[in-house]
């Protein structure tokens, strides 16, 4: 599962916040976004379900201005 929140300037997405419970899809999607001009600014684990063993990853990506 992935949840995206975007901020745009009218032409392209400037900032994306990505929340994922699957590290494999997170790595895949961050690599794809990197190829499209975005950089990973911050990543942090979030324990949204404290009674289970799994942890979500929250990432902040922003577009690199050329």
C-alpha cells in the first residue's frame, strides 16, 4: 500500500510525501521518481500499528530544479 500527497506548481509535482508498508515497492518507486528528477529528502519509520511487528516508511521527495 502506498499513499501519496502532492504539491504542484501547475506544471509538475514539486513535493511528494510517500507512505508505504512494503520496503520493496518503496525502493522501486523511489528509484523511478529519482529517474524523473525527484530526490529523497527525508525518510523515517512510523509505527502506525503498535500491536504488530510491521512498520510503515514515510518519505519526503521533492523535485530537483534544473
